[in-house]
């Protein structure tokens, strides 16, 4: 497995995994958007928890998504 920090290409794997994780989170939210109720209130935000697995080829797998992070 490629090191997360190294002299050459520092953080390359982390950037690749992050770029691949964003669409997974978006797809998960889109899949349940009809079932979620968002309350638009000033100065408020929603928290979601995503458990992701990154394999040795830097492929990202969505394991679980939660509407509460705790």
C-alpha cells in the first residue's frame, strides 16, 4: 500500500481517495433524498456520517451512511 505521507508524491493517495469519495457521498444522499426532511433554518446545518473503506488500489467503498454522526 502506498504511504500516505512520503517525500515524493506526498499525499497523492489521500487526494485520489478524497476525489473518489465525494461522488459516493453524493450518490448516497441523492438515493434517499425523497425520504429525508431538511429544515431550512438560518445559522443551522445538517450533519451526516459516512463510513468509507479505501482499498490498496485507492478505490473507495461506501460501507454505511447515517443521518446522525453519533
